């Protein structure tokens, strides 16, 4: 029942994001949409880097602190990482805006990119991420999913609709500003929900710090998260730099976005199991049951989701943009690959949150290193098609490696 409700929330958020992409594709065209997505991806990666793994570490530490009533450690963890993250974010945001201004001042337009301006998103993205994960860590799954997966895209869509009501068009910079506004409104609500949900007075509680222990777990988790997410970013940036076809980045972004509803299924399961793994990490049989149950559920939902998307592929692609219909066969390939890869990827949180964050980071770094070497070469020779094959192949290798390592360390597998 919980999983069904969470999936409903996530699917609703995906539909809203689908409409957002339709509006942006229609107003920015495929090349402008590509520039926007690249800029937001740069800001997203930077915000994750500035969080120093604290967002991933929340589900390792906070559930245990909550169970043992260690209120001071909960406050100490959040205060330490919020100060660190916001200080670094604002510094880099300022430097990026100065660089943007200097390039404009001296008419160096060839060096300009929306990514400079998009760095204004980093403080908001960092707050949005850590507060969403904080709600999840204290077992407020619905509050976390409603704000991160539904409210934020809904506010972004409302902002775009209001803008287009008063203005005939929207550009990449205006879209970034509207995204910033939606993030700010969302993390304001997240803050209020978090303070209402915790069983102690946050402001009067004395913080306790265990920084060495936190760093020992958070840094490997940061490496894992960055490496995992950078695999797709490598393809995106390589297309932007190496492919002469200006629409390739936009096409790639939309194809990956359509198939990302399968990753929504993965996220729904993650919301259910993430805060529970660290409390049963010493019980192999409980971990085995939880893992196998998660695999079966995800596989079933993935098959249903991929089948529905495949049957309606032409209509979905055509609605997003008329030029997308010709990429129907490549959408089929991405749907099959994503369905398999998301199931294999389930081994990652079971590794990271059960005490093997460092082992997971080693795997992620190895795959990232391989992608940095192989993806640009493949994309240089084969363009968009090479980017798709590279993304699916590298994610398959990563998920398989996670699964084999989980079996070796915990003795559990999905069969």
C-alpha cells in the first residue's frame, strides 16, 4: 500500500515534468532545451559536491539517532553540513556570476554558456536536497516525496505558465530563474515540515558533533553518488562538445527523460527501504528478504511501465516535439536497458547503507573512469547513437558489479 501511494506521487510528478519539458521544447527548441539541461546538470552536480555526501549519509545516521533518541547528534549533523554547504555554494555562485559578467563586459560571447548563470541554483538545490533527505530519514516518506517529486515541478510548471501568459516566449535564463523560485518555495515548506516532525525543539537543543565518523561514511557516499550521476553527465557534455548536430543534446535529454519514469519506480522503492536498511544491517536474513522483495516488485512494475511506454512511443515522442518521432526505435532500446539496469542498481543502497559505502564508491569510480575514457570516443565516432549505447552499457556493468559485490560481502542476491 505504501509503495502504491509513493508511486502515485512520483508518477504525478513525472507527468508534470513531462508537461514542463513539452513547454520548454516548444519555446526553446531542441538546441535551447539542450543548453538548459546542460546548465542545470552542472548546477546539480556542483550542489551535490558541496553537500559532501551529507544527503546520502542522512539515511545512514539519522534513523539510528532517532531510534536511540540522540537529538543532539541529529541537530549537530544538520548544522555542520548546512553551514559547510551554504558557505561553499554561495562562494562558487558569486564567482560564477562574476565570471559571467566579465565575459559579457569584454564581449567574449563565444565563451559564455548558461551554466555560469545556472550556478545561482546551487545553494537552493543543496537546501532542497538535504531537507528532502532529512524528511525521508525521519520516516516522513510522504512529506519527502510530495515536496521533492511533486511540489517542485508543479511550482516550476506554474511559473512557466504564468510567464507565458504575460510574455510571448521564454529563454534559458528566464527558465533558470523560475526554477530557482520553485526551489526556494519548496525548501521553505520542507523546513517547516521538518521542524514540525522531529520529536524535540531544534533551536533549543544543544548540538553534538561526530564529524570524523560522519566523514568516514559521507565521503565514500559522495564519491558513489557523483560517480553514478556523472556517467550520464559525461554523455551529455560529450554530445554538447563533440557532436556537430546541435539538436543531439536535446534529443538525448528527451529520450532519457521519457525512460526515466522507470527510475521513478526505483525511487519509489528507495523511499520505502532506505531508512530501514541501516537498522537491519546486522541481520542477514532480514536484508535478504528485503532485497529480494524489492527486486521482485521493481521488476514487475518496470515490465508494466516499459510496455505501456513502448506501445505509446510514437504518440509520446510526437507530443513532445515533431522531430522526435524518428527516434522511436532508440527509445525502445533505452526502455529495455533502463528496466534491467534499475533492478541491478538496487544492490547499491543495500551496499552503501549497510556499512559498505567505501566498497560501493570503488565500483562507481571505476565505472566513471571507464566512461570518461570510452564515452567521448564513442560519441565522437557515432554521435547520438553512441551516447545511448554508452549510457546503457556502462549502467549495466555498474549494476552487475554492485550485485556481485553485495553477494560477496553480505551473501545475499536477487535469486
